[in-house]
C-alpha cells in the first residue's frame, strides 16, 4: 500500500465511523498502562503514542500527570476527534499528523507506545522504515511498548491484511539493542462482542540513539 493510499484509507475510516464503531475501540487502555508503569516514567518523561488516533491512552496519561505527551497518527480526522474529546486539555499535547514510516523525529522520547499500528506494516520496507524512526527517537534506557495481534489473532483488520506476532518475533523485528522486559497477552472484546487476541511487549533500549545495535 502506498503512503497516499494508506492515508486515504484511515481518513475514510475516521470520517465515516464513530470512535466506538471500530474494532480496536478500548474504553480503558489497561494493558498499555500496565506495561508503561513498568518503565517507571517520571511526570516529565517524553511519551509518544504511535498510531494513537482517537485512542483514550492520551486521556489516561494526562490524568496521571504526564507533561510531555505526543500523539502521532496518519489520520488528521482521528487526531481531531481526540482533540475534541479532550477539550481544553488538548493544548497540553503535541499532535503530529504523519505516516510513521516517513516521519522525522525532532526530539528524543523516553517511551514509544504503539497499540495496533505496527501489525499493519506487511511490507518489509515499511517495517524497516518504522524501526529506523524508532531507533532515531527512543533514548538510551528508554522503553518501547508495542501491542499487535497475537499469533492466533485476526488475519485482517479494517479490511487490511496484518502480520501477527509473539514476543520473540517482535524482538526480531526491533533487532539488536533492545531487551525484552515483559510481555502479556490480552483478549480484546470488540464493540460487537467478538474477541481478538493481542500480544503486548515492553522492551528497553540498550543501544545508542541512531545506532543499529
């Protein structure tokens, strides 16, 4: 899928469906928060939510007192929905409308979070570009939290094919310079009461910024 087609797809999704009308809707992002807590972030830690869209993780992070939260999504409509929901608090967040595979980080981050974005990158070149941006962005000692469909999860989502992962295969995608801290599985209940199996992992960055190790 080209960058333009990817953007068009997600703009259509978020302009035609409500926040709670998509399968990945989550009232409480408990698995993400559980793993973020393992990183023991300080209020001033820089946290970025990749593919955050209209997710409610940003609400929870602000409620916990985090001061440097960034939400990146390819869909401006998704970001607009989140901003509208937050109201006056939206000004406390940095909003970035971009495709993560060609985005250029302007500063470092202590925590990189991604729930259900990476697994859409079925082209190896897109995955390599994603990991290159992650390596540019995450500081030494920083943490990466990624949630994808598990090996027994769906093969498609939002009409698109996905890759499925376990902890070992996610570690393989990140490559050297990251150590697995913990992992967990989640049975996500969609708004229409079907179940999707997710794999969540948290890694710690051990290599220097911009390196491949």
